[in-house]
């Protein structure tokens, strides 16, 4: 996995992917969509699975994600980690990377949420992840 830097005025961090197609496209949503259209012209609804690693100023984080045709990134596996308060920066930088690369949302599968419910509820309440599952479970009031 090659890594490349994401630079902005405040912070520097790097991201990498294990999926070769995603890596060739530098993780950018529009490039992945274009490449998928070229390689699988009849697949309008595709899903790619990849390890997604983020190295940021206060640590690093890796997870397995599914990337969807509609721009959604879903954390599928946190690789056995029990997510705790100290992981909040990991998710914050993952969310920044996802948005910077042009994907439109970050969510987590229900089984991962249930394995660390307090942590994921906090990330959802603060807007770091989207979750229909948590929305239904806690019936967020508008």
C-alpha cells in the first residue's frame, strides 16, 4: 500500500488503501467511479472492499471499509478493536479523508456499532458518522 499526504492549513495526515483499483485512483471517488465504468460498464451498482488506513498527527487507524457506487463509505470491520474515547481522533481524521477524497458519507455496520455502542453513539451524535441504525435506535428528535 502506497501512502500519500493530505495537506491543509491545519493538519497533515496520510491515507492508504489495500484495494489496487482504489489505490490507483488515489482513493478519489470520481476517479473510482470512472474506472469502474471503464472496467465494469454494466455494473451501475458496485461495491469495493478495501482496508483504509489513516496516519494522523496523534496516531493511526485502520479498518476495512466498503466503498459504494453512491459515494457511501461503510466501516465494515475495525479489525477486532474495541472502539473507545481515545479513538475519536481516528474517526475524525477518517471522516476528513473520506470527504476530502469526494465520498459523501461515512457510516458503520450495525454489528460494529453494537460492539462499541457508547463510542459509536457519541460519534453519531457529534456528526462524525451517519447511521440510520442509530437514528432508529435512539429516535433522534429534529
